[in-house]
């Protein structure tokens, strides 16, 4: 389980329970995310719902881009 702390989300600025979010989508690293990949603290709605949806869109866009 991801470490959770109380703090301010970098995306929406709400004070809430936050976890580390990979700035670069994890889906772009099929062999695992490098240990030095940038991370920021984000709340669950931003990290788990909104950004995950955008990460999927970004991945699909890269795959279909010609």
C-alpha cells in the first residue's frame, strides 16, 4: 500500500490525505519505473481518478500517433 500523509495536493491545492504520484505515467515504463523518476504529492481524486484517466489518454495518443 502507498504511504499516505496529510498535506496539500500539487494539482488541486486541497488539503487532504496525499500519496506520491509519478509525474511521468507509469504506463510508459514497461520494465518498471526508474527509481529516480520524478514524483509529487497528490490527493486520491487527482492521482487515482483524474490523472489516471489522462495518463491512459496520453498513452493511447502516443500509440496511435503517426
